[in-house]
C-alpha cells in the first residue's frame, strides 16, 4: 500500500513530492496507468487534521466508448483535500452534507492512503464519454466491425417486433 505516514509530519507546513511507476498501482478496470505518476502537494497540519493542496500528472489508457480502441488520456489535475481521522458514526438519523464535506477525506492508523487519493483524482479526470476522435464511427451493431477501419455489408434497419401486427394490417 502506498501511504503517507502522518507520524513523520513534524512541522505545520511540509512539501511532499514523489513519482510512482505504473506497476506500483493496483490495476483498475476502467483505465490503465501508462506513464509515471507525478504526485506533489503541500501538507498543512492542524492538530489531527491535515490539509493537502497539490497536483497529480500522468497518462491513462482507456477504451473509446464507441469503437473500444485504446486511447491515451493525459491527466494534469489539482486537488485541495482535507483529511480527518476516521471516526465511528456516533449520531443518529440523517445529517446534512455541507460543501466542505465534499472535499473531506478520512485517514486511519496515522496514514493517508496515497493510492486511493491518486485513483480518486484519476476517476475525476476521466471523461464521461471517452472518444478516440470526434468523428469516431464506432462498431457495427450487427457484425462488430470497426467502422473507422472499413465498411461492412450489414443492413442496419431495425423494425420493432411489437409493431408486426400493425404492419400485417397495412397489407
């Protein structure tokens, strides 16, 4: 596990900079890390709370959502997170989530899980619908041919089978 040992943070303000190789990260189903990950942040400590402000940069490989061909996605993201010790839920009922709560994460055993931090930032950097090109033709829904590489002879007209009875009345 890639983690930041919080017991080593002695001053109120410190700088953290590391580069991680893709092999050091646990693989993810949605993407592959294909370049070293540069992680740099400033740490501000206030008792048991830690404020991390920094950047992350790498390149991810993910499939195009239309043709499934791999595409490279550069990531250069900044983050501003507050870490608090993990506490058990002591309240009852519903709680209102404040905007500050959305940038709050939790640590336990005096360590911040840096791999989790990196993976969260990767997920936030991913596009909703990754495309290898704006004019990607995708795959043929009948035979699966990549239409960017060549055409197929499939007929792509679809008739709703629920309307077959109405079509029979028309004739």
